C-alpha cells in the first residue's frame, strides 16, 4: 500500500482486506479507486459552504471548519436527548433528527457519487470487475457518512454514555452504522424508482429542491425549532406502541436501549431490534443485485429533459398581458428561462426568499403576539419586513452559472436597457416576489383569522410600487452577466440600507391613512404604480457597461 496515504478510513479498511477478498473483491484495485475519490473530495466544498464561499477560490477549508455546522447541530441534539427520561422516546428523537439531517446532507452534497456515470465509462472498459466499481461507490458514500456522523452523532454518543455507561457505546455505534446503510439504500432506491419511470431532469430538480431546503433549514430553521421545543413537557413523554409502528424505521432503534437499560420485555421491542439489523442488510443485498440495472438507468442523466411549452402556459399568458412590446417580452421570457433552469442561482435566491416569509412570523413570536381579535391593531406592519429581501434578491439577479453567455447583450444590437430591465423585473416579480407576498399574506390571514385582509392587499400593492425604486438603486449591471461564485452581499450594504429607508417611507403613510381612510392611500398607490414602472426603470447604454 502507498505509505503516503493520509486517509484514516483507508487504513481502517486495510484491516478488512481479507474479508473483501473472500467475497470476490479485488481489494488493491478497489483501494486505488477509493483513494482517488477521496482525494477529489478533499478539493471540493459542500453545498452549504459554497453559500459562504470567499473570493479566493483556491483557499482550502480545514476538516473541522467544513463540518462545523454538523457539530453545532449535533451538540444541540445531544442537549435535547440528555433531558429525556424515556429510553424509547430519547432514541426516537435522536433517530428522527439523525435520519432527516443525514438524508438531507447526503442528497445535497453526495448525490453526484450515487449518480456518477463516469466510473462506468472510465473503469469498466478496462479489466475491472463491475462489483469492484459498485463496492467502491458504496464505501465512498459510507466513508462520507461516517465523517458526517462523527460530528452529528458524536455529542449524542457522549450523552448516551453519560446516561447509560460505556456499555451503551458499541450499541449506539452499531445502530449508527445500520442507520447510515439504511439511509443510503433508501436514497438509492428512490433514485432508481424515479429514473425507472421519469427522465433525469426530474431527478435533478428534486436534488436541487433538497439543496434549497437544506440551505433554508440551516439559515433560518433553528429560529423556529428552538421555539417548538417545550423542555418542561418533553421530559415526561412516554412511548405507547401501535401496530403500524413496525413500518417506521425511526422507532426501531430505541428498542435495544429499552431492553438493556429499562428492563423492557415486550415482544415488539425484540421485533424492532431484529428489524433494525436485518432490514438494512437485506436492502444492501438487493442493492448489489440491482446495481447493473441502476447503472443503465443512470444513463438517463446524460440527456437533457425536454422543455414542454404546455408547462409554462401561465408564464406565456403573463408575458402577453404585461409585456407590450417585443423587446420587453423577449427579455421577460429570457429571464423566466434563466430563473427556471439555473440551479446554482436558485440555490442562492430561494433561501433569501424564505427569510422574507419567515422573518415577519419570527417577529410575531418575538413580540408574543397571538392570532386573535385582541391583537394590538398594527401587527400587519411586520409584513413590511418581507420587503427586506428585495435588495438581496435583485442583487443576485446580476449573477448566473452561465455568465459567459452575457456577450449576447453586446451582439444583439441593444442601444439601451430600459425595456430589457423592465422585462427582467417583470419576470422576477411574477416568478419570485408575487408568490413570496402571497405566501406571507396567507400566513397572516391564517394567524389573525382574516383580521388584516385590507391592509395585506395594500402592502402587496405598495410592494409593486417600491420594486422599481429598489431595482434602480441596487441594479447597475447587466442581468446574469457575472460569475455566480463571485456574489457577495456584504459589498452592497449601503444600497441595502437605502432601500430599507425607502420601504420605511411607505410604512408611515400606511399607518396615517389607516386612521383616516385606507382607500385614499390605495388610490395614490394605483396612480403611482404605472409611473414607477415607466419612469424609474434604469436606462443606460450597453456599450458603456462593464
């Protein structure tokens, strides 16, 4: 073996070389493949870290820093389960959180390993057994998951040992291995099912959605999660068995602890224990038998999904209604296409939009406001906090993963950008901001039982007037013309503050006219709407832009 290897995982695997050779695996070849994969992994950063990527793309990230978020979540999870008295409930909470977080990170960061077809193209034409390639792929994912578990489950292991003694450690570690195997196999089977009946484009969209959800979870999810946990109640919860629990893997892994440390003797506990070991192993055997079938289905990922015009009928209808000249309409459809297809851009935009939905709700929680008719009367003003995401999102529209295509602006013959910007803002408004405002308004209508419907409609109308103003302040580049990895929101803090000040100018008249006659303010906004969109749209010579 190569003495220069620095991977502890490979050194551990070396101890099991004889076992691999007994089941027909050429260990030396598999080790070379696996080492190459690990070297490539060490030069890349995960999805969450890419969100905070520095301008110096050559800067390497340390092992601890790369998994810092996992460690923080793991510490919070350990703190939670430490206060739970019931053994089953303790492991149910742990298993649920562990399954969720591990699955999300596996799909967002490591789907490319499960779905990789380069192995087949590069290795299989050579005299290498397909079982070696498949096993190297499985071990690659499991090594990644073990690193993840070290930080995600490590603090909980310490809590379990503190509660039940060192004898609990090997049981807990074995359960982690079984959970990892089950999570990997379930993910692989879901991919197999999707590819069997649909094209690769749907699977790519699902993975991108999971990446977006994970980023949202890490960004703002803790704010809500902390408020959902009642530590006074959680200590006294007791598990009650139901027959359908046999089909829930999250419940299986508490059974060994209930048997060993709480004297449980019920039949279902022994069945849970058997299921937690047998099911992952059986699924692994099935996966190996289906590996060749999965490799053939993965070829679907190499093709592009067919774009169906019928899917975007509403988009085309909106273009006809609101884009009255050809240039504006073409800019609108172009922007819609980019916002629909650029996954890297969506990975930055949608977490920002989620803040716009959740921020007003979080403010309500912080101010201890309750949704009933005894509310103070001005709670609807928190909805203006939704506008705080407008500058951030509009700033991101400058960027794209296909930024090199920006030469089309110079070769298209455009003399100015007024219609181009108008079409772009129309697309951003209809695809991003209108759904954002509708979601925020629906939440408030639900919380306050329809108390502020008129005010919510006024806020939505005000947002349409404000958008061109903010757009003019923050947008001075050609859309989608800059490299997405270079995006940096902190550089434009001054513009952000200016935009927020403008939003504040709309809050004051809303409060004043709500005491006089709100419909007067509505009339003013209706008059200001076309003026704002026609006069304030940025207009500059393309030849003069950078």
